C-alpha cells in the first residue's frame, strides 16, 4: 500500500484518498469542521490547512514587517492547502503542526469566533464542541473585536426534532449535505454572504424527514440541538456503552449514552460500522432509548384487572414454576420466543421448553402495518424487529406467529402460554383470545399488548441492562453490552428461566452470559457465531 509522511509518520492510503481521510483512517486527527468521512468535500472552513513540503512547494507573495527598516518589505510564505481536498500522493511530505499551519489555524479559529456568542455555560454542545477544543489547542488568545457582534436568529424551531441557533453557526454546511446526500431531501440551504449568512429552511417546509437528528449529530458546534436532548444532561457526566439499535432489523450500531449516577439512558448516537449503518441512524432508531425507562415493568404482577396481586421480585420464579407445574397437559403449553429479545434469552427459553417437554414454539414480533412502520432505501428495514433472525436461528426450526398462536388457542390445541418480550399484538383486539386462558406468563421489560394479556407478568432486564446478541436481517450477529443496572431484584430473562427451571427440579447449567453463548455457539458454524462489531 502506498504511503506518505504526515509530521514524520508514515500514513498508508488507498487510491482516491485525500490527506485528511487517510490520516483519519490511521487514527491521526487533522483539525477540521466541515469535513465528515460520510459526506462530500466542501472545503469551506479552512481549518484543515496543511503544508505539502515535497514536490514543487507553492509560495505566496506577502508583505512582511521589517523592524530594522520600519517598513513592510516583499517576502513569501508557504501556500497551504486544505487536507480534505488535497489528494494523497505517494512519498509526499505533509506538515500539519508547523508554525505556518498553526498560525493559519489560529487565524481561522479567531475568524469563526469573531461573532460567536459566549453561550458555553448554557449550550448543549459544551463538552463535545470543536470550537472549544480547537480554541484551547490552536488559538487561546483573547478576542480582539471591539465592535458589536453580528446578531442572528436564536432558538429557531426547524421542525419537530431540531432547534437552530444562527449565532452559533459556523456555516460548515454539514447539515445541508446530510439532507442532500443521506436523506435525499433538499430542505436546508444557506442564504446571505460573509458574516451575515445563515442556514434556512426551504419555503413552506420543516426539517421533518426521517434523518433530521443526523443534522444535529454532525453539527460540530451548538448551532443545531435536539429538542429531545436539549437542556437534559451535561455530556461530561455521561458514559457510553456499545449497543445495537432495537428499532428495526438493520441492526445499526449505537453509543448508549447514560449517566451512571442515576442509572439513566439519555440518548443514542450512531457508532461507525461500514458493513451495517456506516455513520448514521434514523430518527426512530435514535429515539428507541426512551423504552429503557418509559412503560418499564418493575414489579411482578399476578392476575388480571381488579384482581391483581403484586409480588416481590424474589417470589416471581417460584410463582412461574407453580403455574407451569400445575398444567395437566404440558403438550398444550405454547412457548413464545421474542423478536425483540436477545438471542441469549431466546436460546435459553428454547432449551427450557425442551427440558420441560413443551414442543409448540411461536414467535412474537411487531408487524409493520400494525405500527405504521415503513422501510426505506437508506437504513430503515421493512422489518421493525431487531432480532427476528436470531430468534429463528436459536429455535432451529420454523416458528409460527401470533396469528398461528391465536388460531391454536381457539382450536383448543393451546391452553397455556409462556412468552418472552413485549413485542407483538399491536393490532386492536389481536390478543383477546389469550385473556381467556388461565395461564399466560410473560417475561418482559416493558408494557405492551402481550404483557397486558398475561395472567402473570414477570419483569426482566431490558436490552440496556444486560449483555446480549442481536442478529440483523443480513444474518450478522452483533453483541451489545450493559449500559445501566436493572432495577433491584430484576434479572435478565435467561437467568430468570434458569431460576424457574431449578424450582421445577432441573438445572439448565447457565451461570453467566458467557455460558449461554458458549452453548449457543456450539450448535452453529464458526462463521455464524456472534461477533462484536466496531
């Protein structure tokens, strides 16, 4: 692979790479604002200027102050080029830290901050703002402007998800390019020139496409803020865990940002994975973090309607075992796997069914038409379930859906149900037949139609509270890690099933997530085993 030198370090590059892309791939940062690896080159911020010293270096004529002559005299200085636009060449010698480069970067930084308001104490970008970072690295001087700064609109509602502050905007045009190149919707543009320019909406439009939150995500400053995350948390208090989006079968990789002081998830951000979601997520996927805390089940509940009885968490496994042990015909017990639950949870439920002697397996999954979900050609998959493929794979055979389950209930072939997860049954009255059964047990983290039809609700850990695996529509198994602890007494579904098995007199033999994965992977070819993704 050809290489060039950047500050004395050998940097490999591929055909068509620019200097900044090759450096980014090698883990070396060249300061920049407008460049983004997933967008076209704009080269308008000029923060990534570098000095190419090899070949035929260009020079610019300047006037330089001569202290002895007390006058300006002709001189030259290196002609700097934007690294985001300059193609990488084999053997090139590039300097991004020299005196001329640092002087240019300081000048660019000073220009960008000329009219920028000192909003840092109230700005949501504080703590992850490139203006702050580069000020400390490349400027660190007081503002020399003595006149009134240019004032622009503040707190402009761009749409249902985004608020715009024109005074903070540095006109990097990333948001415009996200709309044009990712969402393919030219809803944003730039008007005016110089220090009076600003981002504007197309006439009669709102920023309301399915990737509007990506405009906020790529904004390097605090010009665009999410109406959902706005003023809710300071990023320096947040920690991040690696997750997988539960919004659909695409399996976009995520950063799960949470505050460990409160055990609360505040937002999701896309995690780069060139094989799955590249650098992006849709708005619906970004908002799936809310299910970690909204509609959360925290107490086991026995009974339905006005006859419910709340149980202690430690009583749940024994109660489930008692219900199952009281069945007169185990062959009529339906085992319902969950397309929204991890492969580990589904695998242990399938093993539990084998040991218990139940052979009727079904799959509870969201139906796109019942929830108004539509896919697209960008990221949104037509299947709104994160792990349908994983549940089917661990079952080892075809699974009936909830319609099949209801049909078997009405035919008298199913008299009891043990279900995993809260997905499925969103259509009105779809699960009415289950409410007539005496034994319907759900292991779920959140409220839902399937849970409301149960005669015994057992809360289990959500995807943010446990380690697990999802298999996306392309068959790629991706692991995710625990971000926050589950409520006291609540365990992952697989661990709850192990406890129920012990109450029934058999031990599934799993103590840790690794034990489950080892057994789960043993039945698959090595190429299909779960793998962590970058």
